[in-house]
């Protein structure tokens, strides 16, 4: 194999690796992997009422996170 082809292959593989890393970092930053307890908690709740309570609790957690994120201390 010529050295030109090997250089192109290394360049393309480096580019693809960088794109994968960027996609992973974007996913972490935007919260794509924040479903820590979603499936585990689902197994603990048997009745429909308990599932509805779990959904309400999750919504409250998201609102609290949003408030914490947008919090600005008074001047």
C-alpha cells in the first residue's frame, strides 16, 4: 500500500473519531443520558396510581432542576 493511501485512511479515521467524540459530548451536555432511574423505578411501581405519582414526581424534579439552572441571586 502506498503511503498516500495510509495517510488518507488515518485522516478519515481521525475525523470520524472526532465526530463521534463531539456527538457524545453534545449528548452529555444536552442531558440525553439523564434517565438514571427511569426503568428501575418503573419496576417498583405496580398500580396505575403509583405510576402516575412517579410521573408527577419526575415532573417536579425537572421543574426544580430548571429553577436551579435559572436561579440568579438577588443583588
